[in-house]
C-alpha cells in the first residue's frame, strides 16, 4: 500500500487549496478513505471520510461547509477541496486507507506521509 | 462533542511495561483503535478492535478494555517505542471519528 499526498503549500487566509492523495498497491475502489490533519505540535484531528463509492461523506464540525472530500476511482485518487481557509487550518494533512469492507467506520490501516498546508498572509 | 481522554505523557524504564489509558463515555460499548506516531512520520496502526494486532506489530503491543477505559500495554519497553500514541473510536451518535489527545511515551 502506498499513499502519496500532494497539493500542500502556503495559502492566504480566505483562500482555497485542493489536496490529492494518489493510492497504489490495493484495489482503491473497495475501500473507504479518510483525511486526518495535525496542527504543528498538536494531536491528530479527523477531518473527513468518504465511502468506497463516494455515496457517503462525513465531516468534522470544524470543516463542515468549507471542505469537500471526493474520490476518483478510475484514477485511484482521493481529494480534499479546502475553501475559506484560516490559520486554524494550518496543519499536516494525511490521507489514510480504512480497513476492509468499504464502510466509513473501519479503522485506518495505512497512512501517507502527509502534506503541509500553511495558511498565512 | 465526544471526548477521549489520554494522559499527556507516560514514562517507562527499558524492559518494563508501559500502560497508556484512554477514557470516554461509554467506551466499553465501542471499538477502540490505537496508533503510534514517531517524529516526522505518519501514524501506524498498532491495535484495532480493542485488542487485535495488525500483522507486523510485535506481540509486546496489546490492547484491553475495562468499563469506560481502554488501555494500550507495551511490554518490555524499548528505546524504539518512544513515540506519541493515540486512541480512536467511531462515535455513532455524531457519525464522527474521534481521536484522543495523544500520549507521549518516553523510555528512560
């Protein structure tokens, strides 16, 4: 299993950013996927999860209405569209694969190395 | 919102046993998972479904639960076990994943 995040960088407050996670080594379309973030020096914070077919999406309260999780099962890629960013969104963003079954409530058995998003003027 | 409480830090002498707790409302009725994170790395699953171990995780890592507290036990602590450890569960009421605040394990 390989998960490679990309799209991080410096963003101005109020701006937008789209993160991607390229997946390989497993049948991507069979598994729910998720994003987790970690602010500098802080703990893990779950952001969003999407079912194997994209029909179910759940979001943390802190990002609901601003972030959108999506997936392309033909390109084996997970996305996170982030809008109206603020300094509180500055974090390392990790994508993770859930364990078997395709549902959103299975534990996270593989993680990427993360991509850093910094929101600052 | 649902809260999982972990001690900020735990210390253990080499060769001894470390126990990291994770408490929350009705934890006894939910499945708890544990992750290890070393500096500069992504997290790694070390225990799932309260007490099961993924392949490749040493038997020294074990999980248990009693009442509203889940515990990650690391036997025969080694320097390489120094890391942050997080518990996690799915909260059915909010349809959210929840992480504990994390515990920094130091092997002295």
